């Protein structure tokens, strides 16, 4: 299982349908990113107008604007810093090996907290 970084992407569609450790998405704009199973933390920072579809154990979002997250997450999504126009919805992706990938990443498909975000603002 490898860690993955997606940095400075613009106007693109990315599909990574496999098991990953931690994933970092930084400084992307106008992108759609579809991830398979993330056994660690998905970190999204400084992004604008992105759509992320991901099955994860944990997700942290900071300093993002006008973005949507379609999640299967076993922990509550955490919003750090200042974020604007963030939308959450349930994970909406299927592919043939998804069940096996969820199992390998220890992501429980029956336990989804996509709609219970925790918001922390810096003072």
C-alpha cells in the first residue's frame, strides 16, 4: 500500500481505483478525483472547485472553496481553517474490485459518517 500525492492539478479528471495508504490532494482546481480505498487519511488542502469521490477511513479538508465530497468515511469528516461552499454526499462509485479494496484498506462500507462533519475554525 502506497501513499499518494496529487498536487497543482487543473482542469482534469483523475481515477485511482486501487488501495492506497494516505492520500494528499493540494492546490488543485476545477478537477474531479475518483479514489478507490484509502486506509489512512485523505487530506485535501487549498483546492478550488474540485469534486472528490473517495472511500476512506478518515478525511481532513482545509482552506477549500466551492468543492464537493462524495464519501464513504468511517470517521467524521474534519474541516480545518476557513472553507467555503463545501458539499458532502455519500460515496457514489462502484467498480469490480471495490469490495476487496475496502476490505484490504479496513474501510467498513456499513459505517458511513459522510453527513456528520466536524468544523474547527482557527481563532
